C-alpha cells in the first residue's frame, strides 16, 4: 500500500466545561469495521514498539494520553506522524511498515484494528516486506 493512503483523521470533539469527549464509530470516522482494540502503556523511556507490517490488518492509532511518534514506510517513502492529542488519530492501511517511538512518560496508545490477532498476518523482516507487493 502507498504511504499516501495513511492519514491523520480528526475526531469529533464535544467541548464541555466538565471535560471534553471524542468518539469513533466504525465505518464512519474510520474506514473499517473494528474487530479488535488493544493499547500500549508503561513504555520504558527509549523503547521502540512495532517494527513490522501487516498483510491485511488496518489500524487506527490514537494517543489517548501523552505523546509518541509513528514512523511509516511503504518501501520507498518514509513519514513521521506525531500523535499528542486524543481528538485525532492516524489511519494506517495494511502493507505499511510501522514503528512507534519517543513515548512520553505515562503515554497510552490505543489501537483499533480491522482484524483479529493473527501472527501469520505479520511481516517482521524489512527486506521481505520490501520484496513483497502488498
Ligand atoms: P506486537 O504486535 O509485536 O507489538 P508491537 O508491534 O506493538 O511492538 O505484539 C507484542 C506481543 O503481544 C506479541 O507476542 C503478540 C501479542 N499480541 C497479542 O497476543 N494480541 C494482540 O492483539 C497484539 C497486538 C499482540
């Protein structure tokens, strides 16, 4: 998939003096049906998450708290997206190499995924990824 398919999506923001609220509905704010949600937290300073691509799985990543950077690479282009507010997220199509870096203290990454967990969907080898046309 081409990197140009990845994009920041702004979410509805319901401002309220009692505290703000944002929302995601499948096939509405994000282009896929949600099969799975997971989150990454308690990341020690300097650690890197990701470092793989998915054959089929699409994801939407939100920094629910704190900040981190997502590095996307389609085999020819590379782009860094900084996520630091909970009212937007990054849509990552399948077939894109991704890494998550620069986690701030107490950051929480929420990831909505289009498929159930399936290890055979992962590509962990970057040169294999580059050789494959997805
Ligand atoms: P992995 O996807 O490699 O983490 P990241 O890319 O964020 O660094 O997953 C780490 C471990 O967690 C791996 O052993 C598989 C397991 N895991 C599940 O069991 N279910 C899931 O939905 C996910 C995302 C991971």
